[in-house]
C-alpha cells in the first residue's frame, strides 16, 4: 500500500458501529493445575486461520430472539450469552449444566450445525439445558481499527470443574476448529513465545491477565474469575507475536485502510525499536508514548521502512516524544536525517532477539523489512487489508515481484504488515500476490498485442475483470506494468502510444 497517487480522489466509507461478538473462555481443574480450552481454527477461516483461539462468534438475530423468548437468559449481557451458548453447542457440542458442562444431544447438535435458527425452538422444547448462572464477563474489547469493520467482543468465562468430569469434545460435525487442546495458560504462553504456535492477539493478552491473576489468587480459578470480572480490564497491548506489539496510527493511506501500523519490535524485557511511528496528531503521539513507557525494555531507535508520507512522522512531534536515533535505508535518508544507514543483511541485536534487515525495493526504493523467528515486519511489501500499489515513478514492478519471491523463499512464521491485521499464512498470501500481479502483467501485454496503444484503453481492457477498481488506480498500475514490460523488451513506447515488440 502507499499514499494515494496525486489526482486520484477516493471516497472512504464511514466505519460503522462495532458489531457485537462473544467468545467463551472455558477453564477446568486439570491434573496439574488450571487449564484453558483453545481450538485451532481451520485454514479456510477468514479471520485468524490456523490460529489457536477461544470458541465464539457474532451475535445474530437468532440470539436476540432467544433473549426475548427465554426467561432463563434474562440479565446483563443476555444477547452475548445467548450467542455463546449457541456457539458452544455448535462448535464444541457442550452446554452448561450446574457446575459443569454436558454433551449436547447429537441430533440437536447436528440440527444447529445445519441451521443455527433451530437452536431457539430446540431450547424451547427442552432438548438441552439453558443455564447462564455461572457465566461471567471478564472483559469487553473493541478490535483495533485495522479495517472498515470493527467488533465489540464480550469475553465470557465458565469454569467447568474437575477435568475428569468434562465430556470429550467431538469436532466431527463442525468445520471451524480442526483440533482442540486443554492446557495451562503459562504452557500456552511459553509455546507462543517460542513461536511454536499461533495464538490470536486478544487471546494472548487475556491469557496473560488470567495467569497474573491466578498467581495472586492461589491458583484458584473461581477466585481469579471473580477478580477479573470485578475489574473488567480492557485492551492494553496488541501483541501480534512475542516481541511484536502494534499501535495503529491514523494516516492518509490507501482505502479501505485508514491507519498505518507502528510496531514496537524487539525483546519485551530488553532493547527494542519503534518501526514507522507515522504520527501526525498529538493523540496518536500520546498513545504511542504510552505504549513505549509501558514496555519493559529500552527504546534503541526509530526505524522507517520507507519514505512514503503515510509512514513518516511529523518529526517535531516525534522528537517531542522520543529522544532516540533514526535508522533507515540510504534512500530513506534522502527524505529524513538518519543516524544509521541500514543495509541488506544487517543484524539488529535487540536484547535476546535478532532481527535481520532486508532491503526490498519494488514498491519503493530502499524499502526495509525486518525478519526474525517471530516473522516478517513487511512494511508495504504485503498488506493485511486492501492492496499494494507499485507507483510508476518510484516503483518497479519487476523488482517487486522478484522481492516477493525472495520473501516467499524465507518462509516467515507470520507477516506483520503496515496496513491491516497480522497475516496468519504468509506463503499463501505471497503466492496470491505473485499470481495476481503476473496475471495482470499478462493481461496488459495481451491488450497491447491486441492492438490497443493508448494507456487508458489498455487499462480498461486489462482491468475489465475488476469492475470495482478505481479508474485512476487502474491507469496508474497499468503504467507500472507497461514500464516493466518495456524493461523486459516486450513493448515499446512511441509517439503513437504503446506497441508490441514482434520477435
């Protein structure tokens, strides 16, 4: 992604109110301590594929109707609790009963999996218990402003007692989870810190809260749950990985994104750098300063991935907040005074973590990525939302494709983009980018071979399969493809326009 090309006017849709969702933190007394249930989300899921997460989903009209029809649901968070009872029955085949849970009758569960609307009439007929007495609300969090849709999630909790009394979970009828695990919070966090598993960011911070509170409460989960519910802690940090915290900054970037991700990268207990703090407003500066002050390590430097305006800061505001060196590539140093020039292959020793500098031009000269076992801080090489533009003036389509192939060969654990949420399955996204760009490359060449020579006509032909593409951006990107084809000797530009080179 990059700043919007000059002269292109894009209408950004207004972000609506957050949509209500609910998740369930199920805990039990395991043989060696309190255990939490997580499910591994299918690789086909749109949100957090191949991540460990809590069961849950969106509050629907079915859940609101259940609140009106079932007096058993009356009370605070009624719609959220109705939602989580329905989701538990579908995803886990479990329903609360007394001080624990029981298996849902198979026929009733299959009916709900097939059509969630059947949950209410089945509940009304007494096909399964409907109990909310032991469910607590631990937290409410609104998802970060990574995209046009945000969610207001209720984190609910139910402790189900001794592990030996908890029914075995049958995943066969449903498709959201491919496996489940019961594990102690500190065990899950240890595996996450070692980059062995991927855990959804809000789950990570809630597990940290649970672990801290268990320590205070003598490892008693009921006492810990009451403690957390009394405080209702909100979101503090957004941890994309161990050593990668994100703070979204409001910027004038390419829709549908309207934020640039600033990252605190490095050892959570040692040295770290601040990547792309693109602050232009005092409010964002203060939010970023709070995150830095909350960090347990020492800020070593500010790193700019490249010099597009939606990545650079108001330097006076930045200097007011942070008195530290600026690092960037040789090209970035032509726009911002850099105290250190970053070169391809440099190793940043950040406490117990090592991050390698990769110079990845194509989107922009001197573009910097950072790579470690945690994953890839990708700047504008990839995006978690929207698309990446290759500016015809400063970009290079051929180089961009070559750098994508280089990144793909490195097989990063995760990708931390400048725009949008963390990318859970990097190689799949990188391959999509490569296929998409090469496919568009071929369409542009075919348009020229078909006799079209005016840029606007070539763009219309090449983008006819994408009617929603903004005409200005389509022309802009078509020119980038033409310049790459020209560099390859496939087309030439004459006074009459673009012409195919006949071999």
